[in-house]
C-alpha cells in the first residue's frame, strides 16, 4: 500500500516523543499489511471529518488518514485533540 504524508502529519510526527514515534512506526507496518487489523482499532469518523479515518497508536494517540485512489494519505498524528 502506498502511503503519502501530509506536511501537517510530518510536523506533528516530529513533535512526538521518540518512544511514541517508534510505536507509530510499528503500527504503520501493521497498517501496511492490513489497514483493518484489530490491533489498530481502525474506524471511520463522523461529522465534519466524515471522509476521514483513524487508527490507534496507543491508548491516547491516533493517526488520522484518508483513502485515496492509489493508497492513503496520513493527515495528522496526535492525541484525541486531533478530532477537534
């Protein structure tokens, strides 16, 4: 699966603590194999984010993404404030 990284995602990713970045990379590897692996808790969002999806990289943190024609684009990574 092709994954594109939005500049906002790259900026937010750089701000994460190194241990969380490592966990995010491990979750991305799972996502590449199966974007709906139960360990990720992938789910479609609602309301103003209805075109977007997210998956878990820990109890508190999520990666926000959209499916595009040839893959996905990671839009942002943060705690639950990502939905605000």
